[in-house]
C-alpha cells in the first residue's frame, strides 16, 4: 500500500478512480482528480504549498512533485503526462501537456496547453512555454510547432494509454 500521510493535519485527497502504486509517497496538501495515476517510487510532497493534480494525469516512475515554501501552488491540469524521473517544482502546467523523461520544471514556470517538453529538458524559473510547441534543451527553448497529429499521438495518446494501463493494474490488484 502506498505511503499516504498527513502533514500539518492535512491529508491528501485522492479520487477513488485513481491508481496509486504501492511504493509511492504522498503527503500533505494534495488533491488528485479522477482517473489519474501515480506510479512506482513517485514522491508528491504537499508540505511546502498546495499541489492540485487534475483528471487523467499520469505521474510516471521516480518522479517528484513539490514546491518552494512561500511561493505559489503547484498546479497540474487535465490529461497531463509526466515522464519517468521528472521533477515538477512549484509551477503551473495547463491541460494536455507531455513532460518528457528526466525533465525539470522549476518554480513559477507556466506551461500553456498543448506543449511537449522534451526528455532531459530544464525549464528555468519564471519561464512561460507557449501553447502548441515542442521545447527542448538546457535551458529549454522553443524548437518547433506541434502538428495536430503529434498532439494526438504524443499528448492525447499517452494520457489515454495511461488511463487504460492504470485500470488494468487496479483490476489486477482487486483480483489478488
């Protein structure tokens, strides 16, 4: 069973339709919407600020979601995929975004909808990533406009496949 515990008297609120892996850690002021999934070795710490995670969000293995005390909340919209070993820190991620494996998103960043952040990218503090583009590099810069097919496959397809995968895990867990 996942480690889900209160911090400062506030317990995470997780929709019943969510999959949370048994070795994930969630603590404090966290809200997670429907059909989202929190995978193996993920840490979400709502001890510095509020963390709001939307519907159909998948936070993949070994990722960390946190924030800096005294700054704004960490907000993740709907249909967002956060790749393995990513760090999401005190930022706002709009709907329909793909964060690549190992990417780092720093405080006070705003990522508009329909954005792909490439694997290994570093998005510095206070950056705004404009809707409809792929960003890559250290620091992350706008690389190219996303075609509708890319949005459908990489953003929508990844979010939908993780909803399906998490349902299979939940079904298997209930059968054991």
